[in-house]
C-alpha cells in the first residue's frame, strides 16, 4: 500500500508562491495518477489538479488554471504542486491523492489520501 506525505504548506501573503510536495512510499508510485485536492474550513473537499502516470495528461480546476502547476518525478516517488499568484481564497488544507487515472481523480475516485498540509494566504 502506498503512503503519501505532503509538505511545503505555510503562511504566505497574497500574490506569493508556495510549492507543495507529496512524497510516496513504496514501489508503485509510477503506476498511479497523482492528484491534489483542497478543503477550506466549512467547505467540501474539492479537486484542484491531477497528472497521469507518464505526465502526458494534466487537468486543473478552472479557479487555479494559469496559476498552479502540477508535476511529478517518478524516479523520486514525488509529486509537486507549484502555486503562484496565491489568493486568500486559496486558503485550505491541501491533500495529495493517488488514483487510477486523471479522470478518476477529477471525479473524486481516490485510492490513497495523504494527511494534508495547511496553506494560509493572507490579504
């Protein structure tokens, strides 16, 4: 079973940047699509971005397009979410997740969740 550990969250001013990392244990990282979700206080967890096993297919939710970039390095068993031009409404706990495909993750069909990392964007 793959385990996921996020890091890189923190407090940043609006307009700033953060890069989240998702480190996976086990040897099966490259067999899964990787996704990022977020959950703001009092709101449902929402899909943010996903990337296929070979990085050939990527999907973003509309609110982060042009600002966030998802990537992965299979040799390092690590995924990333580069977040630029951050806004206060991006404040949330960010979770990485793995699933069978980008479309599956976009439909919230997740096989493995990380524990989350908090991102706070001040105005």
